[in-house]
C-alpha cells in the first residue's frame, strides 16, 4: 500500500485557552474523496487550515507528501502548497476586476509556470466547468460561476490534493450538484484527492469516507 498523501497524528490546535482540535488524527490516500462535516463553529475550517499548512501554530505530527511540516521552512511549505495542493475557499477570493481566465492563471503566474501550455490547460478547464473564456470581470458573474472559476484556479497547477472549505455553501441544489459532478469527473480523470468540508447529504453520499469533527476529534461516519 502506498504512503498516504497526508498523515496527521494527535493534532492539537488552541486559540487562547479554547481547544479547537483536541488530538485528532487523519490520513488522505491517493485519489480519495474525504468529506468533513460537523456543527457550525466546531473547527472544520481550522482543520483544513492546519492540514493545508496555512496555519502552522499547532502541535502533533503532520506529514504531507513525505514532508514533516514541523521541520519545514516557510519557503518549503509555500512550495508544497503551490505544487501539491489546490484550495477552494468559501468566499472565492477572486480578484473582481480580472476575467475568469486571468484569475485562474494567478497560481501559475506566481509560481513562474505561466506558459502557453498552462494557458491552454486553463482554458480547457474553464470550458470543462461550463464557463466562457472572455474578458468579463468576475464581479459580473453569478455566485455559481464565481465558484467554478475558483475551482478551476485551484486545479490549474495540477495539484495532487484539492482542499475545499464549504465550496457549495451559497449555491442552490442544482448548482451544487453540477459543480461536484464536474469536480468528481476531473478527480477520476486526473487522479487527485479531495478533502472537503460539506453539509449536503447528496454530496456527502459521493465521498469515499465521511468524517465528523466533534469535540476536537474526527469520527468516521458512513458515507
């Protein structure tokens, strides 16, 4: 069996005196779709922040793609995020005056990999997600369209892990299902893994595993 892409043991995260993660453990395998659920405010976004190395202030063991996060430098962690992970945020984090394709290409621009082939791949992902490739600023797009732009941006550097924090929270049921139809199709085609904070029962039923975060610890549930 291959080594997990992400392996966490006894993660503890506190804010002042409040314990959000209380010694939880987690693994993510190649190509796996893992959903995380739980009550509002329980710490699901915090968990993704720790697993995505966006929040280094934790204790416990965390290994990502063979890298011990506690021993890695800030530049090594930045490279890990850039080359190994893609992120879809709940509030999109798009630049509103840029077009969809220009927003999608931002990770490639920052990493110095903005080549003709990358632009062609970005345009293909954009079309795959059902969006037009024009110069319309993303501020004029619907929330569902902006979420698809954010999803395409997360995939442009061909990550091995896609992390999504309630990516469908503001979408209607049909838009939510359409987005995950496309993401799941791309996952199976390209082989990346997904860890996503979700609530929709229909989408949860698609996951390989469903984990509930409760009192700072992840508990396995039936998908």
